[in-house]
């Protein structure tokens, strides 16, 4: 093919470049998954009922192909019809390397689609896989625990619910009055950047439904490895439920939840609110006043009074904005003692430290949910059945785990150390390369002008196996 001349030189093009990929950075995902032994560990919790004599693609290979595909930005199984011959994906998604060469073709959309269908609930002539979703989610916790070289003294678990808009009338999709559309209502639990739970729930369920059971399971598995670790649970006002708080108090777990305000709480906070009003008038500027008091609902639903933190924001010409938290933390808690030192001359140091330094950082969990939902396509729950959609959410979760482990293990000290998954994908994974196989090696030639080659080399140094 001839194009317009470039000065005196002709411009020619042809499809003769050989085996070329646009995702050479996927090799970093391959090395990360190998360090975690991720694919074989996931395969333990997926029952494969296929006839071994007719299997062309092993279960571990299917899991690797699907999850690495999500991490690389290919959100639909239909994308894999076009990726079956991608030379780099063949390397990254093949777990059995004993033969010494990549497979002729990867699995197509029909095979990967059956991976999401359930053997028990579906047509057993075609659906041969049965995923144990609870045990797959327990693997999140195992990977989290293994990421620490030594047991930590203290960890904080953040719990929250969000919505996933449904596509038509799917199983479990209902209208939710808060979000004002038909949706699912998944429950997420994180510890810092680590995902510990991604459970799909029906759209009409209560926001805190299943929270106690999930926390109990996760805390139990963590304490099986770290018996002495101190645990704090943070959540918004939707999780300030007596069953969850009672369980936390009975099991040495601290908590801090938002508390819906009512007239009784506003009455008990009247002194704090008065101080805010006086300070605003005296300074003629916005003021924040913190305080705390013991509280028990008039209904008697709490077995004992609990500590309530109050924050009052008062701006000139505006009504007061009052927020409440309920917490098991107090002056004697080591976490509070450490944070109170940041406010040496504040009469409300404890309340301010709990609200600002301990509770407010839970907002970062919103970014982690966005990473999982948007960058790694956790919102793609478009199957009709509920269990396939739960499995899609779990696969997106493992793609998030893979990207998080890559960032924590290989990108420390680089410009991408705190980057979102989509940024890492665009700058580090989407690299064009020519692949030249021979009898003794597979050479992957990436562009000399790649702007992020220093970061790539840093990641390779951190991930490479010792020689």
C-alpha cells in the first residue's frame, strides 16, 4: 500500500510485521499472578465437570485468560473472539508451560461464557462449571494476609454498599428508592487498598443485610492467622445496627459508624451546638466544633449507653450542619491516644481526632470501589441469572487484586505507586511489541521510545524470579 510521499521518500505499508501485540505489559501481570500462585488457587474453588479427554483449555488457563483480559481492559467475553490469536495473551494466560510453546489458539467467547454459568442451575449438557463463590471470596482474605511480612498491630476494615444499574428485568434486580432506578446492591469490604469482599445482593435488600455475617467470617479468618491483631470497623450510618455493634463488642472488635440524627440526639448536643453558634458570631466566619456524650435511644434498643461523637459546622447566614458518629473508641484506645497528639491544645481533642483522623479517611474506600466498578468493569453484571452476575463481580474483584498486588509489589517509589488501575493499564500494560519465537526463546521487542520504560524495568526488577 502506497501513501502520500514524505518529501522525496515514498511511504509504503503492508501487513507483514509478524506477530505483534498491543499488550506487552501484560507480562507484569503474569509475573504477579505467578508469585501469588493465583490461577491454581482459584481453580480449587471451581468444580470442573468436563470430560478430561475432550478438554482443550484447562480451568486455570480459562481463569487466567478471563481475569487478565479484564485487567487489560477487555470487559466482555466477546472480546476474546478477537484475542484468541494474540501472541502476548497466549503467554500470559497459559499456566501449563511444560510443552514449551504457547497454545495454537486461546478459548473463545462461548467457552469463557460457560465458565460463568452454573452446573447445578444451568443446562448440564453445556454448563460444566460450578464456582464456590464464598470460598473464592475467602481467597481475597488469604491473599490479604499473605501480603504482610509480619502481623500488624492494628487494621481497619471499611464496609459500604453501592449500586449497579441493571439491564432490564434481571434476577435480583429491583427498584431502589435511594438510587431511584432498578439495580443490584453489592456489599464491599476493604482494608486499605486490599479487597476482602465483593458480594452481590438484590436491589431491594436492606443496606446492612448480611454485614454482620460477612464481618464475622472475615474477622474469624484474619484472627486465625493473627490472633492478637486489633481490628476497627468503619461504616456510614446504614451500618449502625444494634446486632452488628453488639457482635463487635462481644468479640473485641472496635467500630465507628455514622449515626442518623434525630430530635433526641440534637437535644443532647445542644451545648455543643450553642458553642458553635457563639464562636461563629464572635469570629463572623465558619467554625467547626466537636464534642462527645453518652447516648442510649429512648426505645431502649441498645443494651447500654454508647459513646457518640458530634460535629457541628456553622457558617454565617446558614443553618447548622450537625453530624453524629457512634463508636466504641475512647481515651484509653491506643489508636485514639496516638491521634489525639495531633491536637495538643484542643479541649475537644478526642472527638476531633476520632472524627477527622480516624473516621474521615474511610472516604478513600469510595475510590477503591470506583477502581473495581469502573476501571475493572465490576458493573458489567448483564447476565440474566443472579449467580453468573455474582461470579462476574468476583472476577472483576480478582482483576482488582491482581492490579493492586502489581502496584504494591512492583511500583513502590515510582510515579505509578498510587495510580488507578486504568492509569497503570494505559501507561504500563498497553505497550506495543513484536514477538519473535524461536526454538530456545521467545523475544518480545518493545519500542525504544517507550516513555515509561524506566518504570517497566523497575517493576521487572521487583517481580523477577531469583536466578
